[in-house]
C-alpha cells in the first residue's frame, strides 16, 4: 500500500522524483523527513505498489530495501528496470551478502548501503544518483534535439534537391525543345508565305509544302518524345528497362534532317558520314538523337567564324580497352563506372575544326549552367544533358581537344544486332 502523497507541482517535477520502497514504516518515514524538502517523494511498502507507482509516474531514483516480505528488493529492481530502464537505484540491506551485491550490480544499481544507513552517505548517494539522472536526461534530450535537427536538415536537403531537380528538368525541357520549336516556327512562317501568295499553287509548290510539313511533323514528334521523357522523370517512373533496338542508319537519317535545318548551322560546313554497316542501339532513339544534336549544336557554336563539323562513327566488335584512356589537359573520359562495356558497341564521333577547349575550361564543360558564351547565346545545359543521357543509356563519353585544332566528342553506346 502506498503512503498518501500530494500531487506534484511543476517545480517539484523539475527537481526530481524519489521512490522509497521499504516494508518497514520506520525507515520509510525517516527517509521522508530527510528528503521531503529536496525531491518529490513516492512511498511504497511492497514491491507490487512500487511497480504500480513506476508505471504511473516518471521516477528518477528509487531507494529499495533488499529484504521485504513477498517480493524482494532485487525482484523489484528487476521489474523497475523493465518498466523504466534508465531509473537509478540505491539498495539498502541489513544483511549484506556477496550474492545480493552481485545481483544488484548485475541489474545496474548505482549504490549499495547498509542499514542503519549513515545520513551523510545516504544524501551523497541520492544526490549523485539524481545528478546522473539529470545528466542522462539532458543528454537524451540533447540527442533527441540533435536527431530532430538532423531530420529537419535532411528533409530540407531533400526538398532542396527535389526543387533543384525539378528546376534542372524544367530548364532541360526548355533547352531540348527550343531547337525543334525554332525549326517549326521558321518553317511555318515559310509555309505561310508560300501558301499566301496570290498565284495558284503549282506542282513544285505542293512538293515544297509537303517536304516542309514532313520536317515540321518530325520536329513535332521530337518535341513530344522529349516531353514524355522528362514527364517520366518528374513522375519518378523508371526508364524503359529494355529499349527496342533502333537502327543506327535510320537514326542518322533523322538526325541529318534536324541538323540541316537547325538555326545554329549558319554558314558552317556540315558533313554526316554513314556507318559502313548497320546495327542497332538499345538506347531510346530520341535520346541518341538528342545526344548527337546537342554535340553538333555545341560544335557549331564553338566559334563565331565558319568552320567544319562532322558526324561519323563505326561499330566496335570488341570491348573498349579502358586502360588506354587517360584524363589530361586535352582528354576527359566520363561515365566509365556505369558503362556497359560489352560488344557490339556503337561509336559516334562529333568533330569540329574550331578553336578547341582550353585546359582550364575542359573540366568544367559538363557542369550544369556552365557556359563560355554570352547570356543570349547559351544556357550551359547542352553538354550536361548529353552526359546524363549517356549515363542513363549505360554508355561512355570521351572528349579530346587541342587548342587551335578543334575538338572531338566520341560517344560509346551499347549496340545490338538487328533482326533479319
């Protein structure tokens, strides 16, 4: 049965709660008189009452008599530790034995005093136990706060990463669709001019319109494919695990149509050399076109004066010797860690006779938004998009440049034999 105790005030809660468990009223009342002004006290004359009090209250320290009728102090301590593992316990006994001391220590009792107890020793033991509980509580509270802060920072970092990813995707959509839309806009204007002439349309005019409409259709399809790809990323949909095998010859034909009408071509000379043999690629066809078109546009824009840009390639029937590639002032090899280096491989080259890339600039060219062009001439996203698409396609990218002699970007993508 528990002695009647007053309800705790906030001030009492802050100064700690002491549970006194003894089946003799004399020691209980003596301890009450010693600690009544220092702590909030809970009194119990047996183990069952002590366990009940521990379940209903936040107890910091317990003073337990080892020898009690019914449940012993050791049994009470074991159950208290089960209810509240971090409670501090001081054991009292008039019959000290090695076995009871060993049991008390095993249950992490913080002190062990003999009856009749010394008042100073009791005060010291309880004060030290309370200090340990206070310190442990502060440590746990600090750890919880630190964990909360870490979780908050992590959530904030995730939100920032999501926002940045979305921003990068939106910028990439605008970048990738800008080219086809520019072509579409230009050809629609040309078609309007041709169709609005007062003279009746001849066969030659019809062929002209049909040809331009085919180009507009291809560019529109390209925009749709680009939009679908980025929408899948925004929806966190995984990429197509097994892309259909796309003919390299067909890809190069489609690419040439797009490049020939691209505004960046200007007065530059452009050559597209077909492969000596046809083979397929397992990468999404629109992605391959975007990779090569971005590289070609980058080559067109590398110098203000006219120069030559060439797209060519070949089929590799053996894996690459990656040890032969060395990064240096004129060379960079990217995405080796994700490359599917098994034959056949499709090798695309985009070369230009421009000024080349300075050694101090070469390490930066694949960073998002990095550009050496003016604010109205480039977004700094083209090469970053190229690198991402190649990585997603399990390919690799090699850049070789020499100041004054030009630059060659070589793309390696996993190939596949076409069905006959």
